């Protein structure tokens, strides 16, 4: 399994600051992106799927076009990405004390994020 790149950015300068978790699903792919209210999530949190982002956001920090605030990277690196029937699992091992992030969709279509620690 090839490691894929990911980044977590803090999006500020807008009415509702949040964190965007962005990750490749194949080497060099557009970034699957979810909005989270908090990073790292301390418990199960609502996750909002967003439109795919350009791969340039893996390295970008600064203003967002259209006067939509700015982003600062808070975490980035490589991970293993697994897609399953209920969503995505990003395996960060052995990054710090984080093991994996589970992005799960329930029967109603609502998404949640759960961070598993070692």
C-alpha cells in the first residue's frame, strides 16, 4: 500500500473558523476534504464533506482566494488511506500518538470523524 499525502489546515478569518482535513486517494489525486470544528477531535465530531481541493493545498498556507480568510497547516505528512462501505480510514501510524482517523457515514448520510489514539 503506497503512502498518500494529507494535510490538516486551520481556516480562519471567516465567520466560522474550522479545520479542513484533506487527503489523496491515489498518488497526485485531487484532495478528498472534510470540515471539522476541532483538531484533533477529542470525541466523535460532525464532519462535513467539501468539494475536492487542489493538491497544492497540501503545502499552501496563506490567504484563500475571493477574500475567504486564510489557512495555516497544523499537521501534514503521509498516511495509508482505506475506503470501506462506511467511509474512510486514514492510518497515520506511527505519527506522534495518533493512530488513525475514521471518517464514517451513517444510515442517514451524516458524516462523523473519530480519532483513534495509541
